[in-house]
């Protein structure tokens, strides 16, 4: 099955495509199911590395997951694109080849396959994430509006209802668009409307239309065990209460070689990073410095601006959004986390980035008009004419307007590949910045007939230190480097040496002047008793920086 990254795949196609990649690249790709979704679908994890240079768990790794949020299908397509980019670039692209020879990628393209399937169904239902009924176990529909494709055209659009006190009127500049009634009221004689998403009004009282949470109102990106709180909308019954998040957290923790993490979402055209709950001033300055260094490359490659969620994307700092995946990996694993929000249709249409408060305020009228004109030119099917419809509870309404999923939330098929492609190179860059253990030096000295001094010089030749973040070092989240000798009796010491952590080239940045020393090196030594001509095995391992084994001849 070929896939050109010009549309979104249903679950069966997605599964078939992954199996096809494994079959075509058996030396690079492994596929496993790390759990089962609420509706019983396999949760797929793709592991990519050059198996001829070592197993996946002997190398530092970069983790990518996507589509924890159902409708953000551009993120899922981007994760599939990274897989395609890696397997096709191996052997021809120098950076990809080096990355797969020395590092591992773990990619979960669909954290939440059930929600994606509801989104892409012929009769779609849009949910934030999980399709598990919550907080009512019986899928209770609270009184009010419940979104649904009423007219059966496969899209959930908007309804406009004539209402003398409505907040909307026909836009003066673009008569198919709706504009807000000015604060002082509409000019005399202007028809006003109330706007609602397309759907049923449950238990309609004839006067009010509440907007209750839907019967599946979980947000699985608030279900991680970091600052989890019941006050955060959709956070679930308890941390990891959802099978998809329980499986994801366990899969990540079971791979202690992970050094970097990226969750793919939509929308906004931004690279977001921790913290969501505290200011940069409360984080270790070196970690913020590294995020900013990575941001420079990320922005250069993708055009996306980079932001701390707390610093730039929080409307009300007294109401922060905790329990997100990138905060969890930073706070609890000490790993550099990112949330990529793909696609910014406003920037596409205007060439200018909207306010970072757009999540809370929506687009301005000028921005919406620009997007409308862009859509009419390139994707006219994304804005539908207002068509009369006899609503079961509200009577005569009109259905039409934006297909928000297709134009605001996700990149349209014609733009999808161009939008997601640059992010694969950013992933390779981050992987190549991770720490990397190597043995650079060996020395054997004969002390007596059968007594030898064996020394092995170990280095972290990567950019980041072996502990990766300052947060991890301070909180002691990472085990020390170990060197262990086998094959001879060790005299006056132990075979297993714990050697602490090694710096990386990053350390050279944090002192004044050009005298680096060797913060990234350590010399391990043993005195052993063994016959001349024999050899000893030295194993060097670090949970993040990798592991390797060498043989040293006693001669
Ligand atoms: Zn999201």
C-alpha cells in the first residue's frame, strides 16, 4: 500500500501501512502492540534503528507520539512521515544514516486510535480524546447541545438561527461569513442570528441551549501523572486511569534510553515546551538554554515559533493546564519534551502569526476573512452555503459555514505533506544531540607473570551530558555509568565500577574562555590476574548514553 501523505488513514489502512513498512525494511523497523485501546484496537509502537550496529535498547533514543487528541490527525500523519523519512533516507542521507546507526527512534503514530476512528468515520463524531464515557459511565447526555452530523453530509458544520438578540450578523465584507454584532448593538433593521454547532438539543426547554460536556469528555493529555488534578477539565478518575495512557506511560518508562520526547498535535504552527505550570525562572537555567538552542534549529527548519506554554500560551496564569505528557517526561524522567502544534491556517492565509492567545479568543474578523478568501481560492469545499434545515428541536435553521476540522484544525490534503515534512529533520537533529558512549582508549600493562593493569578510556561523544537535563541530574533520575570487567580475577578492587555521570560538549558552553578540560571522559581501571594471551571482556553501559562491549587482549 502506498501513501503519499495527502489524506488521513483509517485504522485498517494505518495498520496495513505499518506492516508494509516492516516487511520492506526488516533490518531497520520493528512493530509491536504495547497495549489495547478502550474499544479494543492494538496500540502500535514502531522501533527504528540499524539493527546491524546494535539492538534498539543499546542506543540513546528519541520518542515521538501523536494523536492523543482525536481530531488532530495532521499530527498522526506527521509521525508516519517521520517513519517514511527515516527508512527511505537510510543509506543515502548522511544524517539519517548516522542517526539510525547510533540512535533509536520509538514512534507511536496513534496514541488514541478510537478517537481518530470516530473523527474519520463516514458519520463523524468529534471528541477531545478518549471515546470512553466519562464522567457518567452510561454515556449520559446532559441537557443541551450535542454535536452531530444532522443532515448526513459527513461533516459537522454550524447552525444559524434567526434571533433578535443573537450575537451574530452577516458580515459586511463577505456575505457568506458571520460577524459578531458590535458591543453597542446591530444597526437598525439588520437580521441577527444565534450560532450553534450542528447537533441535537437534548431535553430542550424551549428557551435555553446549554453547552454541556459531551458524554465522552476525557482529555487524555491531562491524565499523565504530573501535577494531575481533578480541577483540570477531562483529567480522568486518577492519573493513568485510561488504558491508552497507562500503556503509553509504561512503554516509555520501560525504555530508559529515551533522551528526547515529542508529542504531535494540532494546531497553531508552534513548537511548545514545558513548563505548562511554572515560569522559566523556576526551571534550571541550563535546561531553558538547551530548549532555546533546539528552538533555533526547530524554527529554522520548520518556520514554527517556539514557546514555553506557561510563558506565552497561558491566558490566566492562575489556571494552568497540568497533567500533560511533555511536562510529565520533563518533571519525572528529566527528558527534554516538546508538543508540536502543526498547521496555522491564519499564517497560511495572511503570512502573519496570530496572537498566542488565539486558543482563548479565536481569530479576529480580519483573520477569518483572510482565511475565508484563501479557502475559497484553494479549498472551496471547506466553507458550505447556508442551507435551510428543519431541526428536530429548534425548528427552521440553516446549516453551513466552516468545516473546521478540514481547514482550521488540520492541514488540507494538498498542503499536508509540505506542512509535516520539515519536522522529520528536526527529529533527527534532536536524536543526534543526545549523549553517546564510546570507548576511545585502551591500555594494558604487565605488572607481573600473570598480573595485569587494564585501563579503558570511556567518553560521551554526544552534545548533551549523559543525564540529559539538569533537572535529571539534580533529582538523581538517571543511573550512573557502569564499567564491568569479566574473564579474569580482579585484584584489590571490584569488577563492577560505578563511574557517575559524564558531561557532554554542552558543558564546554558554560564557562568563560576556551579551556574545556575533559568533563565528558573517565578512565576505568582494574588490576587482574590472568594467563598471558587470554583476554578480558569489558562492558560499558549507561541507561541513556548507550551500552557496548569490548574485548581486551592481555599481551
Ligand atoms: Zn492536542
